[in-house]
C-alpha cells in the first residue's frame, strides 16, 4: 500500500509536466516531454554513456563519506566525553562549521587542484559536520545512571566506552551518518559541475552547455533516484541500528 502512495504523486507530477508541454506553456526545447526525457534516459543506459558518470560519483561520494566517518566518529566521542578536549577544540569547531562547503571549494582547488582530491575534500567537509556534531550530542546524552551503575560494578574506562557510551550514542551517530550522506551527495554534484570531467553533476552541466536538454533532464532523474536510494538505504541502516532502543 505504501508503494501506491509513492506512485500517486509521481504520476500527478508527470501528468502536470505533460500538460504543460502539450499546452505549450513552456517551450518544448527548454522543457521536453516526459516521453522525450524517458527516451533519452533509456539511450544513456543502452549506450552505456551514463555508467562512467554514475561510478565516478559513487566512488567520490563513498570514499569521502567513509573518510569523514572514520575521522569524525572517534573525534566526536572524545570531544563529548572529555571536557579538556572539548575546551581545546570547541572554538575551532564553532568557527569552521560556519563555513559553507561550496565556499571552501576555491580553497580546495587552490591547494589540491582540479580533480579527485579537491572533490573528495568537498565531500569530507560537507559530511563531517553532521556526523561530528551528532556524535558529540550522543556521547553527552548517555544516561548518568548507566555510568554510575557500570562504575559501581567495577567497569574501567575502556569498558565504559565499549559497553555504555558507544551503544548509547549509536542512534545519534546513525542519524548523523544519514545526514552526512545526504549532504555529501548534494555537495558532490555541485563540485562535479565546477571541476570534474566525469560524474552525474558533470553530465548535467555539460548537457546543458551542449543544449542536449533531454539528456540534462535524464541525468537529473538519475541523480534523484540515486539520492533517494542513498537516503533510504541510510534510513534503513539507522532503523536497524536503533532497533534495540525502539523496543525498550
């Protein structure tokens, strides 16, 4: 039944789109019909033109997301647990997290050049902040009663981390990972439009520049489907990780 509720608004959007083209409310060279875009989409897959761009975007996004996770989850736990670490790093975090990812792109280009490294830096920067901040919040939100109970039973610092702090922070970390994944993908597309020779963002902007408008819309459809799949995959992972908490 949930699948039907997905189809209804999509079908409505396609109907409005088709009517707009049929009534010539917008020039068809600027807004092709759904059928024309569908044909361009099929051609991109049949010819294989789309695959290098999909793989390039997924590679940059996945590597950057993993790097941000490996750095920010341990760092967030340290900041959230140790007050001394927080006092040292909090001013820097508050300063740098105010800088938009796209505003940092010229700096990354200056030091890393046009290519994989600067785009990877963009993904890491965009996804790092939600992961870091939610991890800090999750670490600080550990129930003090659990900590006191563990210490009463003779738990050492390592045991507190492994058996109390990290399990309690996991739902927050999972939420941060979902947000970080979404932000990373959005910023990656913008970076590919500026400084890349492959990727979905590059395909969108290059199709627009060559006035291959059906291909541009087809690339946007692929972009939306990939983003949707990533988002729901992360939501499913978050629910699975947090299942123990929902049942309590």
